[in-house]
């Protein structure tokens, strides 16, 4: 372990976290030693750093458990409406530090570990990220869980406990190589298996219509084993639950089929069932119609709905006997939020349970289902929309196919009555798409079966109404809403940037941590010399710390006075990492052309994972690393320009790079990024944004003033106009000499001398098949980057803009987003009620 901090270094860490009482520290030490000796190792002399991490994790978990039990009792006593957030992804990251922050334990743990001769930061680094998500959608779900607990909502996250999360990315010779993310290898101290709540999930089989109703027979059963993870709110003693399902084969799985005595083969075959929760599909904004993926989607939905209905029927703590038998009040007690179309099967599954099992009349069941379910749309990219082959449904979920046909028939009858003779409209609005391969459009199913449909930023919600679901919006305009995404300020400020949180607390108090709009008070400090100095100093400290990490990991000497220009997100053509590459090459060429000229030094960092099957995304990574190889080793360039590809970008790395960034790149083609949430994290942490008018950038510019961001490029209407006219990349290539030079260098093998044809696919795509119009925004982007350089030369003016951005980032708290969901979709009211801690009586 590294040497502990000095007393003066430690003093710096203390203000926002509160001073630790001696009793707290002694109690943490005692608990730590108890766990170390009795739970983990008998002899402290042989304890490993991982043993120390687990001892601390168990110590912190002890503080959660009493609050967790008390919170659940509190819900059963009050019987509030419960919110169920269904998501195939929860990108939680690490849990230890977040739990310490939310319980107010961080200083006590820091002091206790210090007294034991350990370093808290080193222990935190041992924890594996829970990488159960791909990017924005899964990380949003994690922020929402934090906010729902902080706002005192009776909320549950439901998803899958993937044995292998998002792959670990290694860069080998400039290429991405995937490694399995065996995140559970050393165990997970935060989860609690709940085998007593294991539930059956059915697949395959056949449907039989009988006088007593419809039966789904001869199915294959897989068991869903729940693992519960506590989700603490911020200093309110509320601890909610995230329940993730793991697939288990029943004990008689296939054994009855192997009556010839091949017992070994039968037991090995259990893997087939258990594969359902084995691995997270690593696609972001791309639909892959694999049967295993459909199984995952039904698995989480079927298990979750049984759980929801059990809890609805027996709303007393610890009670499993039915108390309610009528489903009339179901929508008053249950809200189901579908995070994208992945849990769309909730709609036909709830209908199946109500109609087939509970014998509710179809029309009544449909009314209940619609009032209960709400749908969040996360993308307008056509390749991302889920459209499952009917043939796959027929085999895997025959009863659900029947139900979907029945839902669709009633829906089309309704549309036909309103628009007689409009056959084209019926075709556009059908859940079933006809064609060579009949498909089920899951987004249409979600819209029809929900009482609310929302986009995730204002511009996106407008596109949803005017384009993606135009016909549905005309039919039921009242259904469509906007809920601009947000991020939790606990993880994305207090946890990752304590220095910045401290100086904000000194000036305006700590109320902003649960009411981020209070950051507006910082506007009065924009011209305050001392505050400007403080903000610049914190940024410089964060940069120095991150520089040390980069030099250790990448063996590249970093100039900490250079502008940290950061572009981190999934690698995708629409996010336009290629536009950034063209800017880097242009800067390089300018330095080479006039080496004596004064240039603003930059360290450009690009990071993100490419889906393993996405050829162009992998080529983009190779291009970034190849440009880096040339630029970083050119003595003429020196430390004026460095290019680093950040390997294995994930939540725990984001927590380090975001506080150190000067410039945040948010440069998607207008109309393609639904919202973005990385953009919000950078804004809150004092980076300035260079971006297009896309997603939440539009609202960030509105909040902070467009002049305080670097906005460039086509707007949505310009992109549409260019589509009408026909986008011709060659026009831009011929007209712009610097663009032509950069493209020719990529094409000729300047950046890949050992393989001159390496990037021919990239150049061919940019010249002839670029849906995202990189060249059309190149000129505006280069000019905008020159404005960035100009402002960066004036440190004081730059920092004033930074302060304005931080002060205006309050809207982008997930607390605000969840308050809007609660009031406008779920029909519940957030509560600031403090549940008494476990050491105090309840009344």
C-alpha cells in the first residue's frame, strides 16, 4: 500500500465531507478489524489489499443494512404507489465510495483507514466496476436509482445480473481487442442472493384454447434467482433496492429427456438455460435480432411482473399471502417505466397474466395495462429500433404473439374508424410490419400500450412527435412528453471532484447537493477574483493528478499546462470521432507548416468502446491510435500536441478524466444524439463545451447562454435541407484545401506507412456513404476550434465562462428529471421525509 497522506494533505479533504466524530472512527475501526479477522483472514499479517477492501466494504455495508430493512418496512406500513424502473442495463460503476458519500461516512472511513496505516483511495481502486451497461442508457438508469432514493420514492430497479458485463477493452497495435469482464470473480460484497423469491419463467411450448380460457402448455422452464443490491439516498436514511435476476436451470432440467441414462450430458446441458444471464450484449444504438437477446428481454420482464404482482397482492412487510384480489387499483399502486423498448414485453406479459391467469376481462385488462406502463424512447436512429421476426416469437413466445396480434387488431380497427380508407396510415401504424420477413415493431407496441411516451431532451422529444411517431402523435397528442435527462450530483461532483465541491460549499453552503438549481448563486461570483483563482487552481490540481495517471499508464509525457481536450463516449459514426480526427490532423499540419508560430498546446484524449461487430467503429479507434503514433513522436511538434486514446473507458475512468477536462467534445450530427449525459457531467465539472445544436446541448446553451459554449455547425433544419439537396462530400473535399490534405494523408498511408491501404474503408465511407455528413461541418468546426484557442490564451476570461457554466448546470440534475417523471407520469410526489436511522426508535 502507498504511504498515507500527510496531516496537511488530509485537512484539505475534510470540509464537504464533514468532520468525523471520534466515536464514528472508533466504530469503523472496530468493525473493520472484526470483518478482517472473522470474515476474511485469520492472520492479519497475510491479509492482501483485496482483503482490506472487502473488510471496508463489509463495514460500510453494515451501515446500510439496518436502513435498508427499515426503509422496506416503512413502505409496507405506508403502502405507497411503487415505481418499477425496468432496464436491461444498469451501469453502476463502483459502489464503495458512493455509499460512503451518501451515508456521510467518508471522513470516518478515511480517518479509520489512515489510523490503520492504509490508504482509502488505494482500497477504492481495488473494486471492480459493475459494468452492466453499454453507455448512456445504462448510466442514466444508475443516476435515476440514486435520485429516486434521494427523493424518498418507493422505487425498485429491475434488470439482469449479467455474469459478464461490458467487455474490457485492450488496445493491441492500435486495434481494439475485447476481453471478458469477469467482474464477479472475487465476489460482490454489495449483493444479497434471495433464493426464497426465485421464480419460474416459461419459454417455447404451444397454446391451447379451452372453454375455461387460454393455456400455454409444454413450456421449458428457467428459474429466475433474484440478487438484491441496496441503493442509498443522500443522507436521508432511505435505502431502495435494485433487484437483478440470474438464470438457473431447474433441477429436473432435461433430465427427463435423458432416460437413456446420459446423466452427465443432462447436467452439462443446464448451461443452455443459464446462458440467459451470462453476458451483456455490447451494442449501443444498434439492434441485433438474436434469440438469446429476446430471451433475456422476456426473462427480466416475466420474473419482474410476477414479483410486482406478488408485492401488490400482499402489501404487508414479510407477508406472502394475498391481501388484494381485485386489480382495479393496480395502476394506483404500480407504475412501470420501460427504459427504451428492451422491456417492451411487459405489455403483452401483463395482459397475459391479467387475462389468462387472473381472468380479467380483455378491455379492463388493457385499460389497467395502459395506465400502468410508460415508455421512454432513447433514439431516433432507425438501425437502433427493435423489430423482431414474427417467426422467432412464434417459436419462443407463442402466447405473446397471439396477444400482440390481438392488441394490433384492435388498434388498427380504431385507426381505421378515425381515418377511413387511409390504408397507408394503417401500414405505417401497425405493430406488425409486412414484408419478406414479418416483424414486430416494439416501439409501436410501447406507444400503443403506454399512457405516457417521453423523449430525453426537448429537441429529441420534438423529433419523436414530428417524425418517428408522427402518426401516433396525431392520434393521441396528450400522451407525448419531454423529460430532459439528468445526472446525479452526488457521484458526478461530490464523489469525483471533492475539491470543486468544497469551494462551492464554502461560498453557498451544501444545499446544492440535493437542489442543484442553487448553483445559480455562483453567478454573483463570476467576477470575484479570489473565486476565479480558486476554480482555476482546482482544475489545475485535477489536471496534474490525471497527468500523473496518464504518464504511468501510457508512458507519454503530458504537458499539464496544455488544454485537455476530451472526447469520451461510445465509438459510433454518428458521434463523429472522425471530425475530431480531422481537426487533430489539421492542427498537426499547421504546426509542421509553421513551427515557429505560437500554438496553444493541446492534449487530445479520445476514449470509448466499439461494439465488437462494428467494423467502422473499430477502424476509427485504429485511426486515432495511428494519428497518435505519428503526432506524439514528431520532434517538431514537441509538447504542443499530444493524442491519447484512453483505453477501456468506463465509469471509474470517467470519474477521473471529467474533473480534469478543459474542453468537452459533443459534436454529433444535429438530430442524432437523443440527449447525451456526458455533456452535463463536463459542464458541472468546469469544462467548456464545443458542440452542435443536438440533444441536451441545446438546453445547456439556453441555460448558460449560447455565447458561453462553443456552438458550431448545421442545425436540424440544415441537415434536412442538405438531405433534400443531396449531400456531396466531394464538393467540400475540393473546396477546402486543409480538409483535402488531411483526407489525402489518411488515404495515402501517411498515418499507416506499414499498411498504406489500412484506412481505405474510412476514406471511402467519408467520401461516398457518410450518413452523418462529417465534411459538411468541418469548416465551421475548425473555425470554432480557433475561437477555443483564442479564449484559452486568456485564462481569466476562460475561467469566468467556466463559472457561468457550473452556475447554470442546475437544470441537469437527475433529481429534477425524476421529480418530473414522478409528478407528470407516475402520479407520485417526492418526499424529503427522513426515515429515522436504525439506532433511533421509529416514532
